[in-house]
């Protein structure tokens, strides 16, 4: 566990900076989720706020966009979180509105547990430029997760996999990490420390084994 993981050689071709000002918006779509992770809280999966009034949300988004367009922001990066955004029932309506509202100026990212079947991603992956996929112990269906990740890795601009390093599942998560790294060609892999709770009151790493904290601090990210 204390050894550094092997590096993957990459050729850096270019980093180009755009002059356009980009407005970044993070949007919690709802509190609907098909997982009930032990380290999560009902604010992310309670199902009390399905947020189905898409007209209200597009109106609010329009106000935000109008305000910042006046301040010189010409492009928008929208990051959809949840809950599980792929289960937000008005996702297509809101995305369609944004696409019409910001032709050629919109980038969409999604934070997802990647639990939808491959058929869903085949039909809908074009909605997303970036995918951040969380690997949750106790709930993830490994083969489905891998099938979706392998499909998406060359169909989106950026694919990140975040492995939730719950202490009681440490060995299982490390094994999954090795397989993901070995099987995938285009991925940003992050080992995520679990806090005492996922809320505004969360405290630093709640691990009993300090060696795990040290490992995460040194080797948490692989690209």
C-alpha cells in the first residue's frame, strides 16, 4: 500500500488558452439517486426534491446567463451534479433548452455513478462533453461500470473516474483501481478520501489507519 503506483507515459502536445471568458455553473439537479451509500446523506438521495418544473429552472438559468453575458462571459461550462443527474426526469428538456440558448457556446459535464445501462449512454452520451464517474463500494456493479467507462473513454472530451476509498472496502477499491488503470487508455483516475459525512459539516479524513491517509496524500491521482 505504501508503494507508488507505476506512472503512465504521456506526450504533452499543447496547452492552449482561449481568450473567451467562461462562466462555470455547478447545478444540483435533484436529490433523486438509485444508490444509498453509507458515507452519503439524505440530501443527496432522499427523493424529496425531484425538481420536475423544468420551466422554472430554465427561467432561472436564463436570468443567470443574461446577467453574466452582460459582464462579458461568452461561453458556459455547466456541471450537473445530484443526486444522480442521469435519473433527473427533465434532463433532456433542460439540456435541449440550453443547447438552443447557447449554440456553440455550451460545455456540459456530469457527475454520475455510471449505473445506467450501456444502451442509455449510447443514446445520450452526446449531451455531455465531460463525464466524472464515481465508483461507489457496496453499490457499484463493476462489469456495468467498466462497460460504460470503456465505451465513453473515446466519446467524451474528458473522462474522470473517482474511486471512493472507504476504509472498510480499501482492498476491494485498490483492486478495482488496478483493473481500471490496466484496461483503460484514456482516463483521469482519482482515489477519493472518505470524510465523516458528505455535508457542509464534513471533517477531514476519518481513517483509523494513518498509512491510508498518507497513501492518498501522495498517490491519490493518476493520469
